[in-house]
């Protein structure tokens, strides 16, 4: 079952050669999530083989242009290509009227239903989406405008029943769900077999946290504790720490400090200032503090295998 992050855009403010504005795609077992949608991101989606059928939910962190200017074109293109499946868009207040104005003045209609979910950045965490596999909650961020992050978590799995136990005790199929839920089993001989002899712990549920754009925010830490992947913005090097504070952003060193304090398994940096052509100094700065750090790069995939180690 997939739990895979594909980087679509890593640039802050606007596109630069080789880097698109903000955009990430997370594929889970049942749903595909597009997280932020900067200018021209549909090209990055196409390059990575991600068509409209792969995206069920769009999660928008805030309404700055480098996170939403790609939406009108993307949604229109999907309409022109006969998308007819429902779409859910989650964002802070203001996105629906913004898109409505664009579509009104461009005489555009969408042939598929769009459900808008408006979140309150002052009321995080808030459950905004749920299916049989995952939940999505908002996260508290600190930027210049109302902004939220997102935490996508798999739901806890049932215990794994041992095939050897099924054979040894001739367990009927109808009894397996109760055993996987933690129950004991009354064998045909009358023996009560404890659950610990029948099952083993399931693989841990996987998780991904998205934090862009934001200053370092201690309120975030309890919600990202131990996540498999944390995407955290790293707009500047630490020598521009003061500018980062003024503009509501983080440095690479500050992102690493968040990853360290949150005990995350892997930190992925993105949202790089266009001033940096060479991104290696940002990686070096972060890895000095938190070694398991990688740079996001257009088309790069970070995968959390079922019960396995993160690959990138």
C-alpha cells in the first residue's frame, strides 16, 4: 500500500530555471493529495505522470500567490480533459471567492463537482478529511497571513494474525476479525488461547507533516512528534535569520532544529529563495544539526514502505 511523497515544486516567491513554485503530491492507499499549487505546477504534474485521476484532494496552506496561482489553470485543464469525478479543496478563508472571480471573468465552468472546506488557522488541529486509510488534520503555523500546515496519518492497523496459529487451532474465517481486533480465541478443545499467541504487532502507521510557510513554531512540535517525513520550509540560510523572521519564514538551521526537537524520522527541506542557485549550503547547514535531512527536488520521491525504512 503506497505512502509516497513526490516533490513537484520547491521555489519560494516564483519559478526559477529548474524549480517550480510550491507543490507536493502524497499518494496514500486510497487517495492522492496535492498540497499547494504554485504557478505552472500542472507541467510538473505531467512530467511526473500525475493526471487528474490521481488527485482526490487539494490542500492549500495559505493564499499567497506562489501557493495558489497554479490552481485556476489546473482546474480548468482538468475540465477540458473531461474530469467528472468529485474534487475536495481545503484551505483557509478566501480561496473559493478568488477562484469564483477568476472563472466568472474568464467565462469558465467546471464540469465536475468541487467541495470547498474552509479551515480556521486559529483552531488547529482540525480534522478536514478522512477515509478508510488516513486522516488529515491541520497544523499550526506562523506566517504573515492565515496559514496552516497538514498532518496526514494512516489509521492504526489491526494486529497481524499468524498463519501458523490459524492452522494450529483451525480458526474459522469468521473469528479472524475479532482476533485481529485484540480478542482471544476459544479453541474447539475448550482451551482459551490468548491473543498474544495468535497475533503480532502490525507495522506502524505511517505519517507525513507539511509545514510551509512558517517561522519556527513551538506549537507545531506536539503534533509532528515522530512523523516519518516532515517537509519544512527552509527559505534562507541562517545568515539571513533576521530577514526570515520579518518575512515569516525559516532558515535551514531552524528547520533542522524543528526536525530534531520533533524527533522526526526524516526531514525534507523546500521553499528555497530564488537567490540560491546552489542549494548545497542549505543542506550542509541543516545536516550539521539534524543529519537525516534531504533537499526536496522537482521529481524526487520519498517513500515510506509498508513496515520498512524511508527511501529517497
